[in-house]
C-alpha cells in the first residue's frame, strides 16, 4: 500500500498514519525477493510456456502432467492460482 501511495504522500507521513517505521519500509524495499517469490516467478514462466506448448487447451490436471514430464513438480491448486493470476483460461 505504501509503495503506491508514496508517489502522492511523503514516506514519514505514511509511516505515521499506517503505524510502521520508515526504516522498516526502506528495509523492505531494499530486501531481495524471497526464495518462494523467485520460485513463483519461475513457475509463472513455466506455466506460460506450457500453456503455449499445449495450444491453450489443457486444464490444470493435464497441465500438471505436462509440467511433470518436463521435470517440474507442482500441485494443481498452485497451478490454478497462478493461472488465475496470469489470466490464463
């Protein structure tokens, strides 16, 4: 939320209103992405590639099998969530 609002309001004001420290906000901004976030980005790329490879005809279950054939183990619920995030149907 602060990341979007920082363009309109100064960080000290936002940190006071939202009751977070300014130093904590800056530490969060400078922090590298977590291992899970990096894996999520990689899976997004893999799912997009698999979706194109299968001509956008596979559902989550068949997509899971296709990804497994390419060495990527991922659950169906995670595939559904990522596809929804990417707007893939």
